[in-house]
């Protein structure tokens, strides 16, 4: 029986040089907005200060990560009012360590 879970494997070359540089800038924007961060074996959950800049950065990073890391399930939650922005990236066992290394959070 085949598993529906994709392997933990990034897709090299899916982002061009400009997109890779942009990705790094997005990660830095999000680093500065972190309110809480937790890692598990399966991924990460981060709460961010909500602003137009962080919402746009999180959405763009989610798009990039979905292309280069097809093993991830990515959720971006934007609640009303002053509630923090929530970003989750979850995958198979071992995904948390990959994300910790790749995102440097």
C-alpha cells in the first residue's frame, strides 16, 4: 500500500535568484514580528504581530514554501481585530527540524 504522504524533500531550483532573495527578506520581516514560536517534530506554529506588512510577508512566504516544500501543509490564520497572525507549517515526522534549519527561526 502506497502512502499519500510526500517525502520530506525540497524542490531545488523552483525559485529563481530574485525570489530566493525575496524569501530571505520575508523571513527577516517575520522574525521581527514573532510573538511566540513553537516547534514540534512535525512542523512549527508561530504567532506574529499583525500588520499589513506581516500579513503580506506571511502570505508570500507561504506561497514560496508551498512551491519548494510540497510535503508541507501551510495554514495562515487572520482573525479580526488585534488578534495575532498565526502561521503553521506542518508535515511528516522530521519536518520541524527542516523548517528550523531552513527558516532560521
